[in-house]
C-alpha cells in the first residue's frame, strides 16, 4: 500500500521531517492521509487508497489485513489527520459514519472545501458538505452534532487560522468562530504538534507551536467552546515536533519531550499549568 500523506502544511520549522511526501500548501492542519495505518476502530481500520481518478475507501480487518468492504469515491480523498504526530480522526460516535476530507494541492488557498460523510457499513456516501473558504478537519462532537474545522485566514501566513463549527443536525455554519472567550482575537497562530482527547471525546486537546508561543488548545466539542492554555516558554522549543501530549491517570495532561521527559503538566479540570520546566 502506498505510503502517502497529503498535507496542508510544509513550511513550519521542523515539519519537513515530520510530514513525509507533503502535497499541499502550508497551514495549521495536518491535512488528509492516504495509505499508512488509516483510522482504527476496534477490530477494523479504515484506509483511503489512491486510484487513477478516484479513491478507494477500504475497511480492513486488523488481525490479518483482509479487505472486508470497499467503495470507490471519485476524486482525491483521505482520512483526516489532526496533528503532526499522525493522529487520525473522522469517525462519528455512531461508529459507522466516517468523514473524509478532499485533498489539497498547490500553494494557494482554495475558495471552497468539500467533505464527504460515508456509511462504512453500507459503503455509500450519505452526505457531502461544500463550505466556503479553505477548511481543514479538526474534530467531531461525540453526539455527531458539531463538525469542527480550522479555517485559513491569510494567504501570506499559512499558520494563522481560526476554529469554526458546523451544526450537522441543523445544517448550518455557526456564525461566530469558536474562541476562548477570555481573548479578544479570534485568529490563532501555530501548527498542531500532537493531539489527545478526553475519554468520552467531549474535549480535544491539541499542542500547538511553531510561532512565538507554545500552547494547548482545549476544544469543548459538545458546546462549541475553547480554552487556550499558554505554556510558559519564551521561545520556540528545540525538537518541538517530537513533543507529545498525553492524558495521565490522575486527571492531568502531560506534555512530554524526546525520551519521555516531562516538560509540562496541566490540570485537566481547570486547565491551569501545574508545572513546567524552564527550558524544554
């Protein structure tokens, strides 16, 4: 199977080594994935495989690699990747609806972005969304109501973005960006380094960096809210793209560096920094 990643960023420091075969413009999202391990769901995984003028969406049994079901979807599509640690997403809480993103190509922002919802039991497209602007998948609420995406806001600076939400039940885009209400600026800046979710997937925690600060973006997927947790580092850390964010068993988020070194600890309940090394 071809090892292929169609990404939407290739200009941030250090990401050239992280994003193999980058095939798109620079930006905050990690884009979509073809091949690789796809998206695991219990005993199966979902993989998008490139064909001549279409994409094969395959349901593969993880135990032995057997293809159980597949379908062809015209165009170039992929499994959403939400961070440069390779975290894939896109499966709704019903366990059978997979959201796919259309691949990006070229150095300019597109005027519209298309997403497809696929029933992976019946292997058919149940819905397509065509949204204005250059959008990249970010998250889904566990109840299947909200679809979150990052929206590019500058053709000159592909690391500037804002988070938007689409109400799938009502069929409408929420008018206002999803922001931290404590901050006046709706646009953020950085590249998604690593992602982890709460056990019930009601929160998505993303470690961002590559700009003038490193921070954790905590997205409340059930209520379309967000909190930004700034980490107290004065400059971009070395080996940033090797950092990983994980949930600890004591209700805390831990940012680890190379060789598992603990760099920062954040209380998952109040989203306050508990501790952080001075120089990561």
